[in-house]
């Protein structure tokens, strides 16, 4: 990689596979903490590809604390996407229990 972007560098500190499902929207470096803002990509879960659904915004932002980097606390601020059925009532989100 000749000229890595800030996202390339930050991805080294994220759990494996995170950027398969999330985009880094911004980040903040402070004296005592690092905050990485992540937003779920608009990728429909495979088991729902046959359904008529559309993205319907996001759930409220959740904050998770990750392992420290060079003595700084690391916080991941995550926006999970909300999906809504077009032909029936109800909404859903991707199952993140595996994380």
C-alpha cells in the first residue's frame, strides 16, 4: 500500500471483518482516548435477499469500549442500520450476536 488512508490505518485497530459490514465515518484522537465512528453499510443480509425490504434509517448510536491503544481508551460509536419490510409491517436489523 503506497499511500494508506486514515481508514486503512484505523482498520488495523478494529476487530477482523469489521470493515466488511461498517464504514468509518469519522474519528477523534484525544490525549486520553480514541473514538472511531462506524456506520453499518447498506448491505442486505443474505437470508433476506428474497424479501422486499428497504433501509429505514438507523437505530440510536451505541458505544462500545475496545482494547486500549498506546495507553488511550478506545471507543467504537456504532450506528446499526434498520431495515423495513415493504409489503408487510415490521422492521429488523442484522443479527450482531456473533460479535
